[in-house]
C-alpha cells in the first residue's frame, strides 16, 4: 500500500470514518511516524482548521497543519498515538483513575467551548487513552479526537441540523434543534 500523500509515505490504514480514512504514515522530511487523516469529502470548515492547528492542549488531539493530496483531498497530520484500553487500566488502577480521566475529558471540552467550538461527536471511539511511562511511573493521558469535525457555536435557526453519530447524539439535536455546548455533554 506504500505511496506518497502530501509529503507522507502511507504505511497502513488504521481507521475509517464517514469523513475519511486515517493512515499510519512516515513524514518524508524527517522520517517521523504520524497519523494522516485523508478526507473523502469536504466536510470541514477551513477557518476552524486554522484555529485547531493553533491549539496546544494536553487532552486534545489536534492537527499539526493543513495540507492537500495531489487529487485535492484535505489531509491532516496528527501525532501518532499508541492507544491503551482505559477499561483495563481503570480495572487495574481503580476509581481514582476513572475520575482523573473524566477530569481530563472535561478539560478538553471546556477548552473547545472557551474557543466557541462545539465538538458535535462525543463517543467512545473519539476518546483515546495513551499510556505515559516516565521515571516517576506510568500514567494515562486522555485525548479527545476527531475535533476536526467541530463547528463554531451558532444559535440561529439556520444552524439546525443533526451532525455526529446517531447513537450518541443529544436528544435535542435529534429533534432538530441546533447543537449547543450542552449537546457535547
């Protein structure tokens, strides 16, 4: 499968969603491994992408820059994560870890909301946990992913319309109301 997309050599597919495919890739300039999301449709607002690329929050998985493939598809490189299973980690570590992960998730959402962004697709597959091993021991870091589908807060009648994953949408969004910060919770 190895081919070049926007300066990245594609190694293998690691995920697929409604808006595109995520590949494990190697950046040609320095050999660093990255996750590269290649969009199959134009579903992302460029203004939001520029905002997201400027974010630096420990619990948000943010794109590093904006790029395009030779066929014009939007490509977003991300830090490559080796995920761990939070359920196993919580079973081993106990309820204190569950509370820490909840605080991390709330911190990420709060940061998005402070910047007037609504995630719009909070679900288990968009919450990634990584194991951080250091000299002081190991810890778990939660990352809120798929924030490239976020939207600016709009509470106008034109903003109505359901976005996200059906089984995880807020009831008010399913009934046709506009997404709000509450819809993310």
